[in-house]
C-alpha cells in the first residue's frame, strides 16, 4: 500500500489501482454524510477532482493521485457514507483505476513513512 500527502491510500489489486482515504483522514473529517463518485469510464489526470465528500465538519474534494481510467466505483459508500468512517482502508474504497504507468507510485510513501508524516 502507498500513501499520498493528501491522505489517500493506493493499493494494487489484480491489474487495477484501488484508491481510498486513510483512517487519519476519515477521523479528521468527522462523520461522513455524503459521497459523490465519478462515472465509470472517466479518464482522470493526477489532481483532477474525482470524489466529493461531505461530513459534519466540512466538504472535501478527493483528487486523483495518479493518471488513469475509472474502471469501478464503490456504490456501497454512496448509500452508506458512514462506511468511510467505519472501514476507510478496506471496504470503503472509492475508485479502481486502470493505470498505464505505475511509476509515480514509487515516489509515494510507504506505511512507515506515512505514519511518520502524520506524526
């Protein structure tokens, strides 16, 4: 698993990159009450807005951590946004991307580096 400074995690499953937010980010957001996901088939470039989250504290945009095509979205969190707080690093993933170049993931943090980053 890799992590970004924007508190996203990325995990390779089969040929796809699964993206979600970290437990730290979910805790900082507070209770998530709304999640809007992108359309399957959308091509995204790093830093494109891909997900909108609203919590009791604020609204936040989740940006694409890497270039790719949205191949799958996690509709279950649209119907139950609280899952983002309950299991942010497993069942509450946001999107699965088809990525041509995994090279940018080499520059992302591993778990130890992310834990040091959040202190």
